[in-house]
C-alpha cells in the first residue's frame, strides 16, 4: 500500500493527476477548485512531475486548450467551479462529440447571483446532458480515486468520453481527510498509457469535425449513445480492478447502508451522503429502521441498479443538493431521475423529494433527522401530501 | 397496424414546385418563383408553403441551390421536411443546370420542366439524365427580357426588401402558369412586381410534350438511412485526401468553361497560382492544362492571363 | 527552416489544399488557403474555427485538406492551437512522441480573429505558443450570409447594416485594425505581417517567415469575397490589387520591433475606384466617398511614420 497522508480534496486530486502522468494542464482560478491548480503548479516547479501548465485566459479557453491537446494525443486535465463551469459550456459537446477523453475536476459551487462560494451540485449538473462520465467524490480519498478511475474509464477504447470528476466544494475540497496515496507502480498496473488512433497526426492525416448535413446527424449522435451504454460495463470492470489493486471497497453505481430491513431510506450523492449515513446510524441505535442509499455514478445514470436498490423500500426520500428551477415534480433533478427509474414499481414505492444544502449551507444532522421523520410519516399514512420539500422553509 | 405509408399519407391535389438556381447570383429569383406562385395561390384560397432549401445554404457563388413551394387545396401536412419529395414542376433559372445536376430526381410522372434558355428544346433535352418521368419541357428566354435580381436581402428567411418578382423570377412564374394550371394569370400578375416580364413568360414559353408516363402520381418517399451509426466513420472523422476531395466534385457549377489557346500561352503560370480551386494544372513543358472536373467557371484565370490565352465559353455550347 | 520563394518557378508544385470544396466560384479565402497550405507543406496541422473556411470546405463530411485538420469553435481557435502546441511540446519532451514537431496554423476569419475569437488569439500570443495565427479577412461574417464584423469597412452594406432612410451609409462603424491591435502589447509576438492574394509569392513567404519564427506569429490576409462585396467572380484578384493600390489595405511586416512596408503602390489611386466596383458600396453618396478617402489618407500617413509605440488612427466624424 501507499502512504497515508492527511490532505484536502484539492491536494488529493493533484496527487492523482501527478500519478496519472498527465501531459497538458490548463488552469484558471475560481474558488473553490483553484487549490488543485496551485498544487500542480508547485509540483511542476519543484520537479515532482512534468506537464505543460497553460495559463488559460478563462474557463472557455481552458476547455479549448485541453480539446486541442487531447486531439494531439496527450492526456489532459482541467477544472473549474460555479459560473466558470457554465462559461465553458460551448465546448463540452464538441469535446465529447469528437470523443476526446479529457478530464475536468469540478469542485462544485453555486451559480451566480450573487457569487456565493458555497457548494451546490447545480453547476456540474447543468452539464449532465453533454455526454461526459460524471460522479461525485465524498471524501479526499475518493477525490484521488475518482481521478484515476475516470482516466481509465474515459480512455477505454469502447468509451472514449470525457469525464467530470466532481467533489463537493469546500466540504471535500478544503477539509482534510485521511488519504492513502498510491505508488506509481500500482497506478501503472491500473492505468495504461493514453492511446487514440483518432488524432491529429502528420503521419496519418485525418479531418476531424467536418461539417455534416442533417442526414448524418442521427448516426453521429447514436455513436455517443452507444459509448455511454458501453461505459456501464467499463465502469464496473474498472471499479473491480481498482478495488483489487488499491484495496478499496467501492460499488460502482449505488451503495447501500443499513438497508437490510429499512422501511424508509434517503437517496443522495456526494459528501452529504456521509452525514446522512451518520444520522441513520444514530437513529438505528434507537431502533429506527432507516437506511441510506448513495449514488456513486451520476452519468451514465444507472437506472436498473437504482431501481433494484430502491424498489425494496416503502418510502424513499431523494435529497437534491441542486437548484433545478421549474423541473417536473417541483423538487430536484435526482428526484425526477429516481422516479423514472422506479416507474415500473408504480405505487409500490413512494418517493418524496428534499431540496437541501442550497447556497452551500451545510445539511445539518437535525435536517436529516427531520427528513427521516417526514419519511416515516409517509410510511405510516401511505400518502405523499407534498411532492418535494425545500429545506428548511418547508420542512 | 398494417397501412401502406404512401397511401396513408397521400395529399391529393398538392402541387410541388422546385426551382433550381445558381447560388448568390440567382437564388433571389428562385425564391421569387416559389413565393409568387404561393402568394397567388394563397389569394385563391389554397394552402401554401414557400421556402429555400436549408441544406443548400449557405449559398455559394454558382453552386446549385433550390427553392420550394407547396400548393394544396387542403392544409399541408408534410410541412416540416427538408425538401419537396416529388415535384410536379421543376424550374431552372439558368440553362446549364441541365448538365450534370440531377434536376429531374423524383419528378412526378408527367412532370413539367421549365428552363430559362434561348436554345432549342431538343438541344436542351440531350443533357438531362433520366427523363422517363418528364411529361413536358418548356423553354423561355427570360434573361432576354429581364435581369437577375442580385441582393442579400431576403436571405435566411428575412423579408425581401426588393419585393417579389422584379426580374427573371417573374418571367419563369408566368411560364409555369401557362404550362400547368396552378393559379390564374391575373392573380399571379398581382403577386409580382414586374408584370410585363411575367406576362411575357406566360405568352412566350415554348411548350413541348416529351413522354406520357402512365403511372399515377406516387406520393410519400420513405426516408432512406444513408448512414448507419456503424457505417458512419467514427465521430465523423475521415482520412485526409491525397490528390482530390472526391466528396465535393464541383465541375457542374460552371456556366462557362475556360478554353485554352496554347499558342498564346507564355508559361507565366499566374493562372495556375491564382486558381482558388486548383483546377489549373502545370504540364511538364511549363505550360498549363485545365481540369474541368473541379473548375467552377469563376474566370479568374482569364482575368490574370497577360497573354489572352484563355477565354470563357458557355458550358452548354459543349455537348460533353 | 522553410526557404524563401524567389519567383513563381520556385513555388512548390504539391497541393495540400486540394481541389473539391464548396467555396464560392472566385472565393478569395479559398485561394488564401491553397497558398498557405502550399507554403507550409506536409508537416502541418490546421485548425479551422467555424466560418466560411470551415463550412464551405468540409460540407458533407469531407474536406480538401491533405494534412491533419480539426474544427474548432469560432470562439477558440487560438486556445485550441495552444493546446495542440502544448501537447507536442510535452509529448516530445517526455518521449511519448518521436516524430517531427508539426507546424500549427489557425485559419480564422475576421470574426474568429478580431471579434468573438479575439480573446483566445490574445491569450495564445501572450503565452508565446509557437503557432501561426492567420486571419483570412473577407470583411464580414460571410458564412452566415454576410453580416457586419469589426473589419467591415465603414459604409458597407451587410444584412445587419442595410442602407435605409435612417441609416444612409449602411455600416456606421469604423473598422478595427486587428493587426495593429495585437501588434503592440504582446511581448512574445515574434512576427506579424499583412498580406494579399494580389501578391501571392509575398504571401507565401510571409507564411514561411511566420512558421520559421520560434514563437507566435500573426498574419492578416485580405481575401476579397464576391458574395459579400458583390462583384463578379472573376474580379477577385483585381479587387485585392485595387485595395492595395488605393491604400484601403496596406502591406507591411513587423519583425524584431521594426516595421517594413513590403509594398507601396507607385501612385495611390483614389478610393472611389475601389468603391465603385463593389455592390456593397453602391448606395454611397459623394460625401460618403469623401469620408472614406480621408480615412484612407489618415491610415496612409500613420503607416509612413516609423512606429515603435502604439499607433492609432483618429476616428473621423
């Protein structure tokens, strides 16, 4: 095993980038992800590893730089947060459409107004339809692991898709946690060098991105659909290998905590899942039959796995840490996606939404307690009187 | 369900008009033809659509482009598709379009072709590829009485500031009205600016019967998927060409072709260097040769030749 | 190092921008591409921001580039090129690529250079990437059907600047001089030049000088457009020559901080000769033409001075 260090999410991410021997990095500062880039700059200046560090003039340029570098055959890394993520929006689809497996770290943050630094999943979720692999790390350890996993998954010849490696801003990015930093040899075993015959090469000249007519549209889009579908199997295998080589115990899609005989569960992704688990443990000590199901992979959304995990319960509370204004169901994005996954279960499973932690406010243990309490009410009465509750105003 | 799509979605009585033109120089007149007829038909209580082919845009100088009209006694259901599937009438704003451009593709059996030309109908006929569905050919010298309206106004769906039917388009609209009963002449004259030109087209188009196809008009074309997701190259990426881009052969763009007088040539090679399409080739003796496969007939070679060794001759003067 | 081309007989035969593209008959930018590709040779990667030279060249999913080529957004030609160049730097240094380091050339239109693409161009120059950025200037957003861009001349008609009772002159804005804009203030800029298809050998040599420079280079090439400027397709070269002869476009290069005028017309012709040949100016009245003449006279005066500090042409009202 490697050495254990007490480091923040941003440092853990930077360590992974170093271990992955990334070739081109494009930087631009925005809180709370900036630390990743500062750390990488320090490593490069100190000779700890070698990469081109490009000071892009903005987030849109950051993504453009790695688009070009990846097309030339390099392994690339970039990152952002909040409105930086939305500023680069134009480039996400060209990157996934040209099948360039760049990686972008998102230490998430609320969108303006008004420039609140606090953590929300909103910024990263806005990108959910761009055909990038996406998921959240809940601890600094997971931040490191996710980075390595995503290079392996994204660069797989049957996938070739870019990845958003997300972590909750501040909660994961800025707070230290115990991290086992692997050895280079372990990483080499897990992550092969990046190879892509689809590239800019004067010895095999190709025209990438020629203008097409509408009749070429459907097959081109469908190629990406298939890549996303292939990704599921690749994700599963990658996690299996990762667990074996690095001694982890991750489930690739959903993880269940104390769900054995649970009547009600909370379903969520990201760092707040850890708080939810601790609250569930406490309530269990008092004999309450509660549990937590954590979503690990957000895109491709693991519909069957979510259905299999959640169909066992009477009531599921879906916690969204994002502002999806005007969405069907009036809650958040995860609520709508879970309901789609549970469609075949009909009325058997009742789902209730909670939109919490907005603006970067912590979701307190007390709030989780009240959510579990509300779910138990629903279980007792068998009625969902309100689709979704905006915490704390409506709970 | 077991319906035949073609029969299920029949739109009897619908007339489709497709106008072909040379991009930038004549697309306004192509629009005028379809808008004039559509507007006139609309006044008469018909349901209409008039639009430019989107995929032909952006139009480039000389590239073949299309405009469409649909005129129907009933509300048009096939309204959001890219092209006219089976034109009843095809109109060419310029005569060279008969050569090397599939203008009669999917023509309804018994369909009408109207061509802006001074030449004899039989001469024109020899250039068309598959004329088995062609019922009638109409020739009219529109350019003799009106000019092409060259303008940017009206492009990309915006309003035509110059109005409709000031030039060649009006003549051709008139010719259509004579060749096929679609609208009354008076209603058409109301729809165009240049009523003299329109009347001229109506009165002077020379109509000639060609074939007499027996089939009843067929209607709906089911979409053929040209590309499967597995036959489309990965991410749409293609290998770079070595000598020529065969996917875009442009020889059919030219209305005039360069004719080379080797005796006058001084071997200065300016035409070779200045051809945007690389259609002038160097020979081993230090002179040049003209590659008509890609030549668009822009005429730059003539303009830069110091020795008068190149002249532009109408493409249709040449049978091959 | 690419050699200087002495005469037309020394121009290489090989084409790297081959026949078969959906550009207008008589397209100025297409000729620019052909000459640039010829001058650059086979060890070249082209980046094509959205614009005429993207859409017209690669319509129907194929293209005329015999060398590697990739599409970029109209916004980011300079940034993508920075990424490509950085990748080769890193891969060569780390032993992940053992081939020749390729030339990297961006072929951007005036929009992709002076307007929506300006920021990325500036970032690339500031960081000193070894990339040649070429602006083929047809003085409008041409691909979308001719709309005003920052290099559209004052008094030109476009679909966004039509002439009407409330807008007699058409375009009311004086154009940006993108070459001058970026020439001063980017300390890493190694070579800058303007060029014209009227002087094709000069153009190709400037391309080669730009590629030979160890660092960023910028070429601003005027490329007359029969569709947008509204002239017959055989007049493209004549129009380019007239632009230089009237002073509407000036040919110079900036190397090691020193300006050299690379071509001066023997006698500067009145701007009226240029204006009356183009439909986009056909609405102009004599007082408008006088204004244009004054603008050109001022530009010419500025060019005749030894420029080491920031130069600026005063706006004419």
